[in-house]
C-alpha cells in the first residue's frame, strides 16, 4: 500500500519519512519535495528551554548531563559550553581566556589582587575597588607601605585591564 504525501493537498506518494517530534517515534510521510521543505524548517530545539537544550547537548556529547557526570574534562566542557552558547545565542563577553595561555605578568597580576586566574573582569574590578579603598595612601595609617601596596594593585589592575581588552 502506498501512503499519500501528508502535505495538505499533495497527491504524490509519501516516500520520505520526517520525524513529527524529538522523540523520533512518529513520522510524517512526505513526497521528496515536501520532505525537503519540512526538514529545512524543522527545528529540533523548538519548545525547549535553554536548560533542556544544554542537557540535550551534554547527553549527546557525554551520554549524560554534565551535572550528573563529573568525569568530563575541562576542554570538553568548554566545547560543550561553546556549542550551547552558539545555539542559545548567548554572549561570552565576560568569560576569561584559558589559563594555559596566560603569561607570567598576567598570573602575577591575578595573584597581586588575590584572585584566581579564572576570575572574570567584573571580579577583577570589584576586588580592585575593595583593595584600593583599603590601601589608599590618603587614608592608611602607614602611608609608605600603603603607597607600595596601592601601586602594586593598581599596576596589576592596569595589566588585567589590557588583558581583558577593557
Ligand atoms: Zn508532497
């Protein structure tokens, strides 16, 4: 028995299968032309929340959502994050580059501000403001050591400012 194309009004044979939904259990039967049209417009991620999309990517990449598997290494996690961001269109403007690419002056600058090298620009700014207030020569008891410290954190801040392209 030949099934007719499921496209309304089409009388051709429905020789191509197209999934009705993500479960991939039910299919439409279309002629070639309507199958191509349907596949082009079909959005796998329609009606999914960003959270569900992330979990779906993680499931496809690791076999389980990342929150369930701690074994995924950082590179894979970063790659999955990239894919997630690509799909959901989220920006990564505040994401710090990979630690392995950091020069000594950069790691020293993070250390001077007592921050991990994974800190974001926002965290750098907040920490600098707090430290600058604490070590400001105008208000410190020991002006000499405060000046030394203030210069150190300001240099570190300026180094990181360049590093984050701010
Ligand atoms: Zn058709």
